[in-house]
């Protein structure tokens, strides 16, 4: 079992909600446990963030056996008034590595 994530002090450029969305955009079948490790969050925190995102209409999921498949709503507009005219897809394009780039780095 993975231990508690390292603590962080200070500010960051990207919110935990954005990190979780990027992990899901990278793999729609990703497990909460794997999101937690990637984002350095607890599984409970990831579950709360997913619930927030679903409640706000940015994300939905379907259950297939023991696996969740997530669906992001890329046309939803960002929440902050300064970015309210930008779709979620614009943010995700910055955060999610293109498959061709990922293959080139291996």
C-alpha cells in the first residue's frame, strides 16, 4: 500500500481539481488509487474531487463491473470569471500529454 503523500507548503499553479481531471483525461478507466498516487493526494480527497466535478457537470462515470469509466464534458466552460469564456478542453490541452509526445519520450 502506498503511504501518505508528501506534504507541500506554499502555492502551486495548478489546482488539485485540474490535476485529477488531467489524470482522467489521460486514462478514462483510471482507478482512484492511481489518480491519488499520480496527483499526490489521498484516495478520499480524489473521491471528493470527482464528486465535485460530477456535481458541477464537468465529469460523469459509468460502472462496468468493478471499473469506472469516466467521461469528461470538454465543452463546459471554466468556472472563474477571468476564464469563463474558455472551454475545459482548452485547459486539458495544456495538461494532458499528447499520445505521440508520450511515445517519443520513452
